[in-house]
């Protein structure tokens, strides 16, 4: 069964540095998402992306965050200047269409900001 | 925005028993009601979902029941097995989109 893949599985960075988290959604899917999960807490929506633009974003997704689909297969999340509180699991997800398809999640990237 | 709560937060059952987890939500426009299972170190995996035109759906040992009037839906697992041990999240969505609002999670432990 096709799956969403994320790299790296674990990223350690220093406060203030830029990070890029990478995702390869399922190939025929059209809608893409990023969620995050702070350790021991619930999964929170960050942003949705369709037709090469952001369709919705949460309050968490401030100017330090950006997303891009650079080449038709990858979907990236960039954090410009990381803060300690950005430490979390970041999950990418994709969906075929918005009507009746379930959301498929990757296994996440654990981001640790020191 | 949507306010989603799950009960209980932890649930311990003996192997073979049934487990029930309840999810309440606030947005009456919600029309899609999935349950996700998250094992340690992995992403959420969809285990069952239901749409607002259906009251109950069953898939082998797993079932979901929906009460739109009361704004809650429940996950039922029968004949629990140790491999059912995980964190379970409800994540209702509405408005025609798939922006899921996750509940607070329920840690299910199935003991031998």
C-alpha cells in the first residue's frame, strides 16, 4: 500500500537555526497537510496546501513557518529561526480529494531544538 | 473553533474484554468522524471513520457510533488483544474539508 514518507526521522538543531522537514506524499494525492505533536500532547493542525498554495493555516503557523512543493513530489516545511518550543513531532499527511478519502499520515520527524 | 474532548484519558482492560472511548465535539457543522490509532514512534493510522449520514459502522472487532444530536461519537473495540494497546485519537472534521481537530487522546492498555 502506498504511504507518506518523511525525512529525516529525527532532526536536532540549535535555537535560531533554519530547518527543513521533508515529505513525499502519496503520488496521486492532491491535498497536503502538516500537523505537529508536542510530546505527550494532542496532534495539532498547522497548515493545508492545495494547488500550490496554502488553503488554510492555524495560529501556530506564523511568519517563521513556510511550506513549499518544489518539484511535484516533495512537500516541505521550513522553520526559519527555530525556538525551543518548536521541539515536537511533525507529521505530514496527504489526501486524494476532500470529499470521501481518509487522511494518510507519515511516521513523522522528531525535531529537537537545543 | 472546534473543541474536542475524549474520555477516558487512560483505559486499562483485560485481554478479551471490550473497550469504549467517547469523543465529544462542539462544532455542529462537523460531518466526518474518524478514529486514529497511534503506536509509539509512528504517525496516526486511521482505523475507522463514519460520515454524518450514518449512525453506526462496524469493521470486524471495531465499531464507531455517532450521535449528532448530542455531538458525540464513540469507538468500540471488542475482544481486545495486546496489540490493541496504543493511543487512540478522535479527530472530527467539517465544512467539506479535511482539517482534522484531534482530541486529547486515550491511552489504551490491554493486559494479559
